């Protein structure tokens, strides 16, 4: 996405239309907040980003829009634990480090993690994706 705000708006509308999403004012505001750069954001962070610009968008609208964007492939949903979900604007295949101490989610290039093979899949299924989240902690400070 470009850094220019008006071209960001045009691209956001185009992206949504290409995916069959009706570009409402709230959806455009949310798209402009998250697609300004590659990032991992929670729904609460998106709510804060959007409302910081003096636009009133409800929490329900943010959650519903992010869910729609995930279903349509505009963002990836990364669940790091049952109570913490990130929305990743980079949709190409890659994995993640999740720092439990800081709450930061970081990209891991797909080629830097070697998986020899997948387990045998249940009959009648096919693998759609492999998403790996490696949970890390900071080392304790040495005095």
C-alpha cells in the first residue's frame, strides 16, 4: 500500500472490490489503518488506530470487518493463544515468532523453517496451509 493517504484510500477500495467486499466508509477506514504498512495488529489496536483519526467505529464493526478481511484473504488471522489473535497484512506464506513477554509477533521467512514432511492427512482431506507460531520468551537479565 502507498504512503499517500488518498492513494491508500483508492487502493483500499480497489482491494475490497476485487475480493467482492462492499467498501463502506467504516471498512475503508479500517483498511487505511491496517494496510499503511506490513504489520501484525490486534482488533483493539485497529480500533484505536481508526478512532485516533476522529472516526467513530464500533468494536463490533472492527471485529466483523477483520473477520471478513480474513475470510476473503486480505489479511491472515494468526491465533497465538485462545485469547490473543493478530491480523497479519502479509498474506504470503510465512511463519511467526510470538514473544510471550512482550506480546510482539514477528515474521519468520518460510524458507528458514524446514519441515521434512507432514503427517498422514485424514482420508478425504488435503493440506491447505501450514502455519507455525514459535513461542519465545526473553532471557532473564543477568546482574
